[in-house]
């Protein structure tokens, strides 16, 4: 048995024209692709720095070669399921069947997520049944459970990519009498306005190691004007 926690990173394969569609509408497919790569690498960097084991869960499931070439040496597994909810449910079921005691699912749209947030979330699971991180658009950027408190139905019947995702999820969690820990609300980056806001809040005191910020510092004039 693998008696420890793990972070599962939900990442899309970096395929031009198939990532960050709303951002691509403003900056073009090529820039959206480069931005998405940097978002994902920053989330992976935070996971590495957190010290917890992690696994990359990629989509689509036939993109194994693309992922292996891009993210050399990182453990990965395909996402399986008919929609996002089923893919998250099955990923957690699999990881708990392997013996991990707690698991955190993290998205790739929060490039300024910190190791401290991941640490807080997994530490909270020592006393809580579930943990969730709300995002500014009404969704959530992370969710986690203990093996003993895992609630598969929290991923069923949700209208994904809508502003009610977090609220509907909380209704299920609280209706099941689970002890839920909330981590800080964060802003995901889906649109040009989101990208500008990310740039402004990070360009003075943002992390020096941010790949997204390094890219934006080189390309801000082209992207924002």
C-alpha cells in the first residue's frame, strides 16, 4: 500500500487550436498554445516544489507520445471518461485503489498557484473530509478527498464550465455532511482580461521562477496592445 498523499494534475495535451479557446480568440492559436504550456509548467513547478508526489493526468488519452516528449521524466496517465466529471471521478478511484491515503486534483488554469496552497490543502485533509479551492469564475481549481471520505457523486450531474459549478459542488458536499475545508479563492486565466489581470498582479512581486511571467514580460506589448 502507498500510505501517503498525492497531487493529480489535470492537463491537456499542448495541441495548437485545442487549448485555451477563449484566450486564442484574442491572441491567436500560437500565443494561446505557448501560454498554456507555461501555465501547465508553472503548476507542475509548484507541485515539484511542494514536495508531494504528483502524477500528470492528461487529455485526450491518445496524447501519450505528445506528453512524454513534452514532459520528459514526469509520471503520467491518461484521463478516461466521457466528460470532465467522470474523468475526475475515475482518476481518484484509481489512485485510491493504489493505496494513496489522500489525493488532490488540481487544474492547469491557475499559473500563480503556490506550493503553500497545495500544502495547506493536503494538510487540511488530516482533519477534514474534503478540500476545495473556489475560482473567480464560479468553478473550482482544486478538489481533494481522503480515501475514506471520497464522494464519487460530487462529480455527477454538474453543469461543467458554468458559474454554478462551485456552488452546486458545495451543495453536494455539505448535503453529505462532510467536513469541508476551503482554501483561498483564486483567479483562473481563461480570457485576455484574465491574462492582463494576472500580469498586473504578478509583475511587481510575482515569483521570479514563473515561466508565464517570463513569457509575458517578453511579449506584453504584442499581446496587450
